[in-house]
C-alpha cells in the first residue's frame, strides 16, 4: 500500500464492536478482566486502544516495527534519553531544538550524562567530537531554525562504528519527506504537536524504532515513568495523519514559492531554505528528501533588530507565535522566542542572529501569504529602502 493509503487505513480498521468506520475514543482508564483473565489491555498507562491505533499508523509511516506515543515531543526526547545513564555521553548537532538543548544541559547533566554539541553538517568535525562513552548521537534534519541538512545515512554509519545509536528528531521533515529508519537511524522522534497533529490542537510526541528489543526497552521506560499520550490527543493525531501527505506536499510547495520570492527582495539579506540552489545543504536535501523540501524557512532582514521585529509584528495572516506545522501560517523570531533558552553566545555561534525570522508556512493560498509578507515588509521599511 502507498504511504497515503496506509495513513488512512493502517491502525484504523472499522470498530469490531459496532462497525463504526471512525474508531471510537477509548477514554476508559481500566479494562475488565473477567474471571481474572487479562485481555490485551488492563490499564490505560500501560496500553490504550486509541493510542495503540495511532502507534500502528506511525510505525507503518516511518517503516518501523513499533511506535510509542508520548504526552509531548519533549516527553518523547526524554523517553529516549532515559536509555542512558551516569557516565554516558550524547553527541548532538548544533541545530537541535532549544528544548532539547535545555534538557541535555540543565536536566540530564544532573544524572551524570554529558553532552557535546558539534555541527552535524560537517561530518569530520562531528565525528571528532565523539567519545568512547558516547552512546547516543542526536540530530535534526532540517535543523531548527537554520534549515541545515544533515546526512542521516552517514551519521548512522558513523554512530554505529563507534557503538552508539543514532536518534533523529524528524519533526520538520515528517515521514512524508524523510524516513530516517530507512536510512539506517535507530530511533526517529517527532513532536507530534507539529505536522503529525497538523492543526495546532494536539500536544504530543512520538518515537518509532525498527528493533523490537529497543522498542521493549523504550516501552518499559515509558510505562514506568508515565508520559503517555492521552486518548483524545491520540485520536486527534490519528485524524491529522490521514491528511499528512497532502498537507506536507502542498505546504512545501507554497514554502518553496515564498522562498524564491523572498530571495529576490532587496530588503532580505538571506533566505535559508533547502530547496534553494544556494542553500549549503541543497544537493544533499535533493537526495535525502522525498518530494519536497519542507514547509519551514527562515530569512534575515537587511536591517537591525528593530526592523526584523517590525516585520514579524506586521504580518496579518502569519500569526506571531512559537510552534509550527499547523495549517495556519506562523512567524517568529528565534532569538527571542523558540531559541530563547540557548545561552546567547551559543546562539550567535550557531548563526541564530537577532535579525532572523522563521516562518511556518501553512495551507493558505500562496498568493495571500506572499501578499501578507509584502505588506509587512513595506510597513517595516517605510520609507522604502
Ligand atoms: C524540532 C522540535 N523537536 C522537539 C520539540 C518539542 O516538542 P513539544 O513542544 O511537543 O514538547 C519541538 C517543539 O517546538 C520541535 O520544534
């Protein structure tokens, strides 16, 4: 079955009890055990039919043997990191999500887990940062917020050569555009809050693996610590997945058009979008990404911080807000919003300047979004440059 068909059918068979084509939401926290016989489910933290349906779809879409749905993307990252213990080391790409940076540097460090950040786009420099005690290599592609592209297959080979697992936060790419497990990664993780849910109304996370033993270890940790996705959220996420491919392909097409257009505007000093030929990761992205370059893009305003702020505050359709991946377009300033938890010097060293603006391109008509950006730039640069 093709991806789009699996997104609709896998995990979503009609309800055997009633024939309902849209499966019910199982809110029950406990499951009867007649005469002491335990069925497939006993208690909702350990297993829930609505969550299980979502996990089946996710595993299929990411080409894994199984998936786990968490209460948030950070709970999913944490669930993976709890595979580690005192004395273990994590090598993470410099472009990882700010919350992952904070978890590694301000929470996991307390348990004796150390972290090194190195540029995952420069394989030699990345490998040079690996240590004998490195157990996990963690990357994002496209990276947040510079849209850097990392060679997942090469990182998998490198991690395995050093006895480490490769985990990929694939929130930006989604399984429509990149399937890390097929490229050799051990773990793929999502903030389901973003594209998987897709409508800005679910907070959730997901992990998919292709090794049953690793799945069992992650399940044990999740059940022991309790950060499971609730039934209503599981249902909403399953519903979002049914249109995932259509949304991602269309939103990516619009983002590509906007990136082209922005790169011709002299009020913009640089556009970061892997679909543009001048993006440093373009050739790799063209090989690694399937059918599009994603719906996220960033750009630098040719002006000071105040000018960038005026642009971000002048859009009407693009709403000034953190998060991404919904049908509504959003705009934000990473230095002040999504990446505020980075230490300033780390942020600047990684190219996240004060003038950077990030767009999450939604499902609105491309012409309307372009018009919105144009009027915001006109307003911010009045009198015109
Ligand atoms: C790339 C990426 N990873 C992880 C997360 C964390 O996910 P959540 O907010 O669902 O906990 C986010 C949230 O913005 C993200 O953008």
